[in-house]
C-alpha cells in the first residue's frame, strides 16, 4: 500500500471552514486570525492561529503570557524576540520558536526586515503544566526534518510524517506539518483518531486545495479547514494544473479541560485568571521581573 495513494484510506472530512479575517493586534500590527474563541471547543488544545504580516515600526511590544505555548513559524523576513529573563534572538524564514510560557513570560516580538510574515499558534497546556518553568525549543530551518515523495514535500515541525520525526518535545501531544504539493499531487496523512485536526491554506491555485474527498469543494488561501474526528487521517489533493498548494496540517490531543482566557492568560478557572492578573500586577509567582524589565 502506497502512502501517497489516497484511495486506500478513509479520510476525515471538513466540518467547518473559517476565513481568517484581518484584525489589529499588538502595536500597529495586523494579523489574520484563523482560530479564535469560537473554534476553541472544536479544536481543543488549540487556542489561536494568527497569520501575521508586519512591517516596522509595527510589532508586538512587551506583553505577558501564562498557561500555554506559543509556536512562531517565520515564512518571510525575521522576528526578534526578547524576554524578561534575558533570552533573546531572531528567527528567520523557515525557523521555529516553540515557547512554553508556563507560569509566565513577558516578551517583545518585533519585525526585523521590511516584510515579515509567518504563523503563530497557541497550544493550551494541561492544568498540571500551566505553572511550569518557561522553556524554549528553537529550531533553525536546517534543524527541521524534510521529506519528499511523489510531488509532495513536507517539513516536520512537530510529530511525524513520511517516516521522519521532529525533535520538538510536545507537552500537549501535537502534530505540525508544512506541506507543499505540486500541481496534480495527492497525499494522505495519518492523524491519531482521537485528536482534533485542522489545515490552514497558505497558498493555492484556483480550485487547488481539496481536502477529505476528491470531489469536495476547494478551499482558498487564508482559510482554516476544521476536520471531523475519527478515521485514519486527512487526504488532500492539489487540483490546480499550474500552481503549488501550500498548507499546514495541525493536530493535537484534546485536553478536555475548562478554558478561561483573558487575553494572553489562559487558565482553567476564573479564580486562576484573577490570581494571574494579580501576579502580573504585583510581580509574583513567575512575574517577579515584571516591575523592572523593559525590552530594548
Ligand atoms: C497577543 C498583545 C500581543 N498574534 N502573532 C496581546 F502583542 C499579542 C501578540 C500576538 C502575536 C505575536 C506574533 Cl510574533 C505573531 C501574534 C498576537 O504578541 F497575542 C495579545 N493577546
Ligand atoms: Fe507573545
């Protein structure tokens, strides 16, 4: 059985399509928000997906996070990151920063070049990991495993595809794959049955991006496709005769816990959110440096 031949598999089908609308975020920045509160139940453990395109002087100046992970994947340009513990660096096209905010991070994320594009995904942490020490996993483009078969290329940011595996440790089990399909190519990606899964289309020719079954209606760029649960995984076809199809396929094991979000703080209860606001305000429980630190 060839893994590129979709006929041998039963695919999940799309149950919802969400166009990522432009909205303002940070300081003068504009993002396309593909996943927000309305998708959180369907897509547990995922909290947010933003496709950003930002030019100086706009950016995401000093702001806090608690209770989840942010995954920043740069597609063009560079993003410079500085946090309140002195952690600092720039990630460029193809690089990934997998940040576990845990009990608290305060940082700035600012664009480096004229045009800076990418994706930022927020993954929830389980209740017993929300208050862990912050941690970074940084992968340069060359650290990300890549494979190709039958006109299908994959970059394995998290999880496994085409028999190759990402070095990223996912506290909340997650798959994050960046696929490019040549015109006419097709593929089936396995996804664990109990996981929630979605695709986000980055680039597609007219009528190109087809998910679930070969006669499903095509999806255009900047759309999230939410898949129903069950079945082997997801089949995809690039029906364009001239343009490549690029999309990310993201899946994760649901946590099944209550989610209470207040901006960049995501906890299980309102009492924990109240405590977090207090911790941030008074510089406690992980936010000790909040009173002194400013990014340069
Ligand atoms: C945020 C203030 C912020 N989407 N995509 C409040 F600045 C942010 C924020 C971002 C962000 C950063 C990058 Cl590099 C890419 C983003 C929001 O930093 F999320 C909230 N709630
Ligand atoms: Fe941030």
